[in-house]
């Protein structure tokens, strides 16, 4: 059994910045998932989507949505989607 099992059960973790399976964000997402959290994972644009999707597929995210932090309203839209889910 993983030492973090159940620590984040019933919680949702928002993970941004996954570039590939070796990125720090991917490691954090893996730890959150091992601790029982559901995950909302974002990608910055359509060009990066396949890379982020490949790096996070094994995490079975509840949400996999675009997020450009510089675009007006996108952060709020992601949080609204998390709340709705």
C-alpha cells in the first residue's frame, strides 16, 4: 500500500503544467492520484494536448480541459467545470 493512500480521498486536485511524463507537474499529479484525489488536468493549447494527454492518461483524470492562463475568463471556466463535476 502506498503511504499516501486515502490522504486526499474525496478531494480534487487541479494540475497545470504537465509537459511530459518526466515533468514535476506529472510527478505531483501521480502523488495526488496515489493519495486518492480525483484530478483535473489542463493543457495550454491544442499543439500540446497530445503530449499532456499521453503523459497523464494513466492518471485517469476526471477532467481534461484547455487552460490558457493569459486568456480572460479561462481560469474561471475551469473552476466552474470542476465545481460542476
